[in-house]
C-alpha cells in the first residue's frame, strides 16, 4: 500500500478503509491517533477492517492497541472482550483494565480482575494498588482492602504516596479513621492529594474539630490548600453550622480565585444554606460563572433546607422554562419535599407523572420521596398503594410508610407493615424504630413496645437519644411510668426533648409533684427550658389539680425565663382552671388574653362546662365556637352532651342536626386492646371481629351487673 493511502486511513474523516492487506504495525500506527483523539467510530472501522483481513487477528500488539482504544473511549465491555483474547497481557494493560472497572464499575469486577492478575503470575506495580483500592472504597469492602494492603506491604509498595493515599481513602470511607490516620502519619512524603484524602475522611464523618485541626496542620507543614481541599472541608462546616469558619473559607476561596470553580461555588452555596443564610446562597448562585443542572438543583435544595418552599417551587419553574436544563433525580427529590411541606398534592402528582415518563420512578430515592410526600399530604391510601407497587423497597421505604401511617392515625397498619418488613428480611434501622415506637404508644401495645425495646438493646440503638425519648413516651402512654423513668435515668445523654417527654409522662399519670420536681432537676442540670417544657409542666399541673403552682409557673415563664406564652399555654391554663371548677375565672382569663382566642381554647372551657353541667356558659361558648367555625365534631358532641345530661333532648337533637347541616360527620369511636401480643381493634358499629358475638354478650352481662350496682347509663 502506498504512503498516501496509509495517510488517508489516519484521517478522522475517512469513511471506507482499503481492503488491501496491512501489516500488524500498520494497524498499530492507525489505531494510535484514534486512541489519542478518543475516536471510537474511526477505531471501530479499523477493527472491522482487521476482522475482514484476519491475518493479524491474533497479534498481541494489535489486540493490546484495540483494548487501549476501547478503554480510552469508556467502552469497557468491548475492551474486556479484547483483553480476554490476549495470551499474556502486560502489567500495564492489566492496570488499565482494573482502572476502567474501578472508575466505571462494576467495582467487584476490578477486584476479581486483580486476583486473576496475581493468579496469572503478573507482579503488581505501584499503579495497580491505587486502582484496585479505589474499587474497594466504592464497595466499602474493608476485608478485601486489608488483604490488598498486606500484599502491598509484601511488595514493598506500602510507603508509596499513591498507594498510601488510596489506603487513606479506603479506610476513611469504611469508617476506620484510626487506621487511616496511622497510614497518613507513616508517610515520608505527603502531597496535597494525601492531605486532602485525610481531611475528606474526617469531614465525611462530620468530625468538624478534627477536620479544621488537620487543615491547620497542613498549612503549618507548608502545604497550600487547593480547591479540592475546600470542597472536602465545606460539608463538615455546613453540618456544624460554623458560619464564621465558613465565611473565612469563602474569603480564602475568593483570594485564591477558587470561586470560579463551579464545584467550590456549589459547596459554598450549600454551606450558607445549612447555616440558614439563604440570601448568601442566592448571591453565590446568581454570580456563578457556570449554571447547570447541578447548580440549579443545589439552589432549589438550599431553599428547601431553609424552609423557603414557595421560593423553591418558583425557582424550579424557572429551571423548567430553560429547555437546556436536564432534570436530575436530586432536583426531583428536593422539589417533592417542598410539595410535601406545602401539602401541595396536586403539584406532587404532576411530578409523579413526570418521574414515570422520564423513567426516574425506578430510582429508589425518588420512589421513597414520593411515598413520603403522599403520606405527609395525608393521602395515606395512595401512599400505601404506591408502596405496595414498588418493585424495590429498602429500609427507607418501610420507615417512610410506617411513619406515614402513624402520622395519619393508622397505628395498627404501621405495626402490620413493620411485621411484613421483618418477614421480608430487611433489617430495620434507627429511623424505622423511631417510627414504630409511636405506633406502640398510640395503641398502648405494651408487649409490642417491650419487644421493640429488646430489639433496640440487641442492635445497640438504645444509646441514641431520639430512641430513648420515644421509649419514654411509649412506656408513659402504656401506663408504665416507672419503666419510663428507668429509661430516662439510664440515658447517657439527654436533650430538652428527653426532659419534656418525662414531664409529660408524669402529667399523664397525674403525678404533678413529680413533674415539678423533675422540672427543678432540669434547671439544676444547666438546661434551659423551652416553650414545650412549660406546656408539659402546665398540663401536669392541670391533670393533678395543682392550680396555685400552675398559675405560678405560667407567670414565671415570661418573667423569669423570657418565654412569651403561646395559644397552647393559654389552653393549658383554661384546662387547669376548668378542671378545678373555676369556670368564671377561666372565662375572665380568656377575656384578658393579648390575642383573640381560637376554637380550641373555647373548646377547652366548653369541656369544663360539660363536666360541671354549666348549661348557660356552655351555650354562650357554643355560639362563639359557631361564629369562629368549628374545626370538627368534638365541640358539637360536648354541647349535645351538656343538653343530654340536663334532660334537654330536643336541644341535643337540634345540635346533632346542626352538626349534620354543617357537613361534619363524627368518625366512629375506636378502641384497642393488646392480648398475648396481638392488638385487637374495635370500631363503633363494626361487627367484623371473629369473636364479636361473644364480646357483645359479655358486654350485655356487664351492663346488667352495673345497673344492679346502681350505675345510671347515659344516653
């Protein structure tokens, strides 16, 4: 073949390769420019020509070049096919093939290929270990990583800077920070990449102080942080809400012109959002040199983080109008959370439709967020239907639907789903158990709760403060206040929620003095009570009839603790006075309020009127409630019962008619009882229980006995 013909083959624009016979070195020379320019199409044409003229099809040099071509063009499957046809691949080609899998996946194939390399008698080099260790990091395969670390030692490569950096990354990502630190400290020479790997390891685990100290050490060692250092540090600064440190890092990035890097700017945007400085986040977003789907998603997520849900939706609409912007799963997750917060189910359904059309619905993260959105919007039937239709479920899926059932008042369904989760072989995590315990509380299912407590101890979850708080609430509502106190006393770390939960528990059981004593202990422990603490304390005083103490602490909360009373505090005080029969004082107390009373406040006084048979005041309050617009059936029932107790049946019937005309329908009463670990639910008018006939017969017998003892049945 002439030189001119060969030159024409090397041009990227050629369309047909001459069928003339080429030598092996000719194919090598033709493939080299394709590798350098990553010209996959042109390279395939040369490969096709080679197959048609199969004289050199077994040439290891040509096969080597073809393998390199496909690796360079990220065509890993084709590269592996070529690689497997080579009799004795070079160590360089082994390394390139391992690297291809370490970067593109599947990671376990990179590890398998490494062991095949050893079995074939090829000695790994200092480049082999960083690639295979990267694959171990991706899988968090710590045992494989330790074994490969030992092999690096045997080959005398464990002190190489590249190998050490890969080891630091592996150990840090697997949570073995002490081992990562040992490798880091043993390095004779540390470059900026090694420092960044160690800093990123501490930052990954939220160790803010250690991260900053290591940054200081880095600079003291004469090493200047680069943009990758800043990207590694910013997440832990954001997590710690260390705004002043974040501003200092921002200033450093400006001085070093790192802010021109879109990754750094996005990290700064996220940091300011998590420090609740949304205006700074928006300024960074508006001044970014590059605007892509990642930056838009970050800004939408920032609005959601700072609870600016409407602004998030507006920005999302702007993004959609930019046709060049591709929606990402992360963007969809953020905007679905905004819909859930706004209970905008209509918008949520639109996004659900979009996720189906775009194929994102198969993404487990989006699926879980859709599930949570329906549950938080109160569309529990849709949430359960969607959950049942999910092809792939994980712990987050089960946690979301369990919490959704509890939040929407279907605790029994939550426990059934939890049981299905256990049967499916998916292990509940901390978030799941925090969702299950309130279900036990709601149903007063002590045996379920006790079994759950045992599981928490076995899994080591009981040391978590939020779990212990949920246990206190569960035992309190199941009538086991002493066990609740034992859980409280054994806690290694208590937050204000722990104290509030225990005070509420004492209040539920009418232990007002114990609640007040615990409130004193709270102050002695150096904690500052919040507004919820006083709601808990006033409620405890109300249930125990401690009127004087309730008045004292209501006054003290604003005078001594600088907490302005909210509507909930006034409701507690009205309930306190009403339970004590001080109806007139309660009425005057409402009149002196600094803001207009709502339906719930008047409802608390109406309940007291019912208890003490004060028809006149009850009628007046009922008129006020009707003028405000009743929020449910409860207040209709109260005034109807007041009339019934006084024998005024026509008035009671009139209230029921009014309730119907206003469109309020009373939900049937529901009771639960736990027997031998099984929860039995009874709904008013429902005869579906398998032992319904026997139960009703027993109730009739009890009613006869009650009447014989003098009990007067109300109507």
